[in-house]
């Protein structure tokens, strides 16, 4: 499908430059240290002591001296969303004292309907797993995130105005989750990330995205530049965020189908990806601080895209 033309004329010339979201090395090291905060992700746990749900109450699981291995989602809302969106659930751990809790009983019934094993454990065991003690009596051990294909995102975009966030090796889990959250809020068709040297979907990402990873397709690709070419063939203009762009976002051609490229925290957009962009843009700035970080910049640019296309977007843009 040929790319749609917009009212800004011919394809703009891409210009070199580092990302608009550059950080200093100290901040980058601090960010790297935050990537796995709150995540319990280790080797596969053993399967002993698990029993699938049935008419009788499962036996109490043995209490470990420390947090068991695995990746966990905690809390009732997380459990409900995981079941609703088909997130792979390996097993559920439920507090023993919750047998008369109506909401937990409904969640347990839903878990059993998809053949997810349920074990009743001491609340202290859930406390050991929980990163902040807010498990509300239930913790789910989950499997790997079901990534989408790039073709799924393109299909979801349809034929009209659409936004796809393309992250060129963003590494901080907090930034990644915040970008996914903003992308979902503005109604983006999806997010594209690299399958190496980049943040990926984990329990930490679920938390920092406020659950948005369950509502937005995310594709892992081996080559960001190649994925960008595929998006361009599907009618998207490739817009790179760079502090060295000549146009601020108010003047950039953000109407229609846009693949918004955000660079890594330390290096910005890589040279090859930069060359693949149709045009560059940046946020206007009046203060002295060097720039916003990648998550803040992605949020601002995503909302500018939504504002620019509000007249032709479907209902729900928040006007």
C-alpha cells in the first residue's frame, strides 16, 4: 500500500543528530540499576505441591524460607486483567485466610476455568513474593509475554490515521513502561522494540505501564531499520525525535500515519535508523535543562500527534 500524502508536501529530508532524550552517563547507570526493581524473576520453579482446582480445597503449599523463583503479578486487578487479556498464567497462590472473600472466590473460579493451578499458602509467603506488600491475597506466577508480530500492529492500524511507537534500543524498564502507557492512552496501534540490548516486557514493565502492556500489541524485531521500512511500505511516515532537528513538533507533518522513533537513553537514534527516518522533530524548549528523558518526550510527541489528528480520529480522543 502506498504511503498517504499529507498537506506538508514531499517527503522531508532526514538530518543527523542524537536523540532528544539524551542522558548523562551517571543518570544512565542509575537507570540501569532500576531496571529490575520489584521483579522476582529467576529460574523455573519446581512443580511439586501443585494441584489443579476442583471441588476440594487444594493442599497448602510448603512455605519457603525466601521468595520462590518465578515472575509474578500481584493483586486482584492484575489477576483480573491477566485473565481477561489471555496473559499466560502458570499458577495462582492465594492466601489461606481468603476463602470467604467474594472477589477472590470469583477470580479463583475464573482461574480454574482456564485450568490454572491454584494453591493456598500462608499470607507470609505472599508477603515474601510481593515487591511492595500490596498483593491483596493473590499472586499469579506468569509465563513469557506473548509478543505480537509487526504485521499484527500494521493490521490493527487499519487504513486511516495511526501512530506506532518505534523504540531504538530503549533500555530502562521504567522508561519503556511509561512509553507503553502513553502509547495506549493516545490509542496507538502498537509499540515496536528490538529483541536484543533493549528493555522487554517483564513484571516490572507491567507495573510501570499501569497494566497497559496487556492492552497494546508489542512487537520484538531483530532489525529496527528494517521494521521501519516495513511500516513505511504500509503508509507510515517515519518521524525521528532528535534534539538536533530543525523543526519543532508544532511545525512537523504529524498528520495521518506516523511511526514515531525514539532513541536510546544514552545514544539517541542510531545512524542507520536515523537515515531511515523521513524527517526529524523535537520539542520546543525555553528552560536551561538539556532535554526531557525519552519517556517524557515520547508522551509529549504522542499527544501532539493525537491533537493534530483529533478531527479524523474515532470517538474517545478525550475532547
